[in-house]
């Protein structure tokens, strides 16, 4: 007889302390707890990982070699598992050819419509695809942009080739690329470029590819000479390579992207651009938001197209329901936030006819206004009512209240967490003695005293993107919160403020510019004290305790995994067998501090790191990360595994540790438990009291209540937004009849 429970027994994954818990099937289950309490370890590293491992084990051997190799989770038993669909916040793709339209398949459906109904027809469906040679603009290869490379910024005319005249990092003296030039026989390698004939300098930069007629003996026999600009275009631009931070920074200095003049940024070939349905081109539709596309669908009454239009309408309505109605098909997926990426993935599942699945979602309310959260809850219920189990890792009160069952982990983070402190219906949670329960009972409260502005920053005639020619003044010397529904223009307003008043340092949720091997410790400077501490204890070089240097496993180069590049699919990582996935040489793990190896110390939460390395920098940064709700992060955790909110708060930590600038911060409470949000608000208050001006883009009503001044945008998203609905104090917002005002008033108990 099939079980109605997913039973997990003796789970010891990461910080979980021999956890026993039952998850009821076909229900909406919320997993909550303070940051670092073990939520992701339970939902993703245990439940989802084991389901995936068992599913992959049924695949043919050849297929399994191309799939991730998950070890069995540390647990006594796991039973009642079903197929798991993970909907997380990882980016949909870093490839610039991936757009909202391609990710949701809305563009695919539009292509099918135009292939049958477009006049004049461009041909079959691929003829309307910017990722197919038959449909892409030949000038930009379907990218919509062309890249200009300034060759002059890649050279220093005062130097010779032997002295490093080619200053772009890829052409460093001694590199194999540098040798292709000095051994080509075309140049005097010791003569400064300023003494060359101008045509020879241009030949170095832009000359045609050819076989050198008189190369030096060390020039490879099969190689050809290729000038600098074409080489950079081929290696780094056209291939969309993933270079290190130094090359990325240099590339940004010498390149400039602009819309393709042939297709005006539409990516498409002329035939596709000229095709029309009811007088509308597919390019026009590519720039419409979801509501605009629904309006186009309403005008289609072709019998053949009805099933396709119905499917298209379902996708578009799902986007609007999930707070994504402001996005258009041409929006590149790498520009989306983690929350937007996750909800976009969810769009594809809403029309699925599969049942008895377990959906595991990672903080889907990130970046959502309370009004949008209500719509998201309806979507989660639809997934449940279709015969699925929905497991949501989230802190939002609306999700916890809407859940059928709540699993609360704690009581603290890291080693102080990892235990189930409550499980049951949400009504019982409010009565429990847990951090989460106490936060629910406390609710949202206005602060007693507001700070007075020290001045005002005027913004006039703002009409970029969704903003509708608005005028607004932003106060200085206080905490200002910009709020409004998703897509109402908050980020655009913040961007205009930073551009017109450059006194602000912007801290957003974009990817941190670093290598794929960068960790929390290397980025914040915590790794150096750790390595020095182990070097002092052993008498060895600090490099031995650096997996990116002498201490790294030679087989995996210190990463602990072997990575397989599957082109358009996600890369697949498999554990390195040589080092047992540690990334270290065996000799690097022989030295111990307080009984722990360097690997174990790097895996320790930052909050406890000073116990092993009591360096002043470690103590100071650990305290700061604790204030930001990041004390649970391990120093050795790689940056590419962080959520958007964690990345943003990590950048905020580095800014606070190095500057005293005014700050413009994008959703600092994303992914934070209410108790961590309280600490974040205290930090924001302290920064303002120290003399800074803080402007925060936020949806958290706790942060709105703590503000001195509020700017509310709306009333809707996209073309229906971009207006200033309210400016003033939080108390006045509670009396305002907008979406934010209504939810704020309800949260205050009004």
C-alpha cells in the first residue's frame, strides 16, 4: 500500500543533527527557520538529491556518465520518495542567446503562429528564430548587438613587443599568444611601437589572417598569424568565453556594445522582421509585456491557431500571476534576479499534466511585493491541487500561513541548528516557543521616532523604461525605502538616482565579478589569515593550505570536482576521485588547528571561525556578517552557490568594511528570516545614525515600518506602473489606498 508520507530518518546532511521528520504528500509544506538552520540541507541536499540519485540510477550507463554523480545523503533511511522537480534560484543561463521568450517557450509559440499566419511569410518556424541561421540577422548573428573593439587601448606605443607593448592581459609577455607575434617575423620585437610605420601598427591590430612568409624558427609550422583585434573577437567575444576577472575587466575597457544597425537590436533577419499578423510584426510583440501579448492573442480567431493561442495565453497569464507580467520576450535571462529566474522556471510547470511529483522551491517570494506573494500562493495551491507535493523553503508569513504543514528548523544557525523544533499546522506554530513563532507573534510595528532629512536630492522628468515622466525628491540623512509591485519601476528609479547623484555606492544582487573558484573567504579576505595560521602551526608555506595554489589537488586543480561542459545545457560536475572531492593534496590536510584540518576550518560557519583563527580581521568580519544574517556561511563556500540575497549582502559587507559612502541597496532582506530581518534593520539604522544616507529598494513590510521616508510606485507593472503613488512617512502610507498601503495597514493590525 503506497505511503502518504515522505519519511526521513536519521538525517545527518551538513549540520542536520540526526533529524527524523515526516512530510505529508499532496500538501503544501513550508520549511522555515533562521538562516543556516538546515532548511536547504533537508530539502535540497537530502530529499531532492536522493530522489535525483535514484532516478538517475535507472538510466543507461552511457547517460549516467553525463549526469551529476550525487553521493547518497547521510541518513539512516529515506522512504516514500517521489520524483522531485527542483525550482531554485540558479540563473536560467549565462548565454546571451537565452531570453525570457525562449525560456518560457512564448517565443516558440509566436514563431509557430507567424510561420502559418504571417504575411509575407518568412518560411517555417526556424525562419523566425534568432538562434537559427535561417532566422538570425546575418550582421550580428542573432545577438542583437555588435561589439566594437578599440585596438588602441590594447597597446602601449611607448613599449616594444618584448617590453610588453601588447597590454591586454591575454597577450602577456611569455604567453603562447605573445609568441605568435614575436616569432611571426613581421615585427622588430625590440623597437617601440611609436617608431613603427603606422601601417605596421595597424597590421598588428587589424591585419588579415595569413601564413607568415618568413617566420622565426619557433613559430609553429601549422599556425597562422592573426592580428590582435580579430583574435580577441574570435576568442572572447564571438565564443562568449568565460575568462578570469582580470581579462573580463580588460575586455570591458576595450569593447563597447551597441544595437546592431542592420536589425536595430531585434536579432532577426529581414524576412522575419517584415512578416505581419494583423499588421503587427513578431519584433513588435517581442517588446510587449505579457498584457500586451494577451491583447494580441484576443485578436486571433483562426481555427487552426486556437489550441496554440490557448497554450500561449496560459503561459502569459501564469507570468502575470507570478509577478512577471512586466517582462518582455527580448529580455535576456542573465539580467534577471534569482527570484525572477525561479518564477520563470515555475511558469513552465503550471501547464504540466504530470502528477505525484514533489516540487521543491527555494524562497520563491524573493523580490515579490505582498500583493504578488498572494498570487504566488494561489499558484502553489494549484500545483498541490493537481496531485503534487509542494515543498517550499521560505520565510514569508503569507506562505507559512497558507501552508497545510510547517516544518520549522533551528533553534539557531550552523552547529546551533539542524534540529526540527516544530512541525504541524500553521495555526499551532504561532503558539510554539521557537524563533519563527515569536517573530510571527511580534508582527510589524512602526518605530516611535523618525529622523529629519538633512537635505533633498531632486529627480526631475524621469521617463526611462516604465517611469512616466515623474518628479520626485529623495531625502538625505535618513533611511528611505522605495517600494511597489514587481515591475513598477523601483529599480529604474534607483538607477536614475545613482546616475544623477553619484554620491551613492550601489549594492545590488548581480553576480559578483570573480572567478568560478572564488569563495566567501577569498573574496572577503578571510582565507589569508586561515592559511597563515596553518602555516605557522606547521612551518610550511601558506600556499600549501591554498587549494588554488600548492595545496590544490593536481587532478581537479583544487576544485574538488571534474566539470563536463555540455554546451547549451548546464555543466555537469562529478566528484574528483583523486582527492575524494576535497580539492586538497593529502599533505595539506595533515596539519590541524584545535583538532581540525584546513578543509574542516574552511567549512566552519564564519560565526565560529574565530575559535580556530582569532585574527582581528576574522573577528571583525565575522561580527559584520552576523549582523547581515550571513554568519552561517562557510569561508570555503564558493560564490556561485550563493543566492541573490546572499551575494548582495556579501557585497554590502565588503562595502561596509572598506568605505563610508552613502548606500543604495537592492532588497537587503531577500532570503532572510524575520529575526534576521530585525538585525538587518538595526544595522541600517546604525549606518544612518553614523551619518550616511541610505536608500533601500524593499518589499519587506518590516523594513518599510522602520523607514523615515517611503516612495511607493505603481499602480501596476510595466506600462501600468511607473507612477509615484505616495511619498511620505510610513504612518501616512498605512492610510493610503494603494496596494502597498492596504497590505501595510493589514500588517499593522489596522
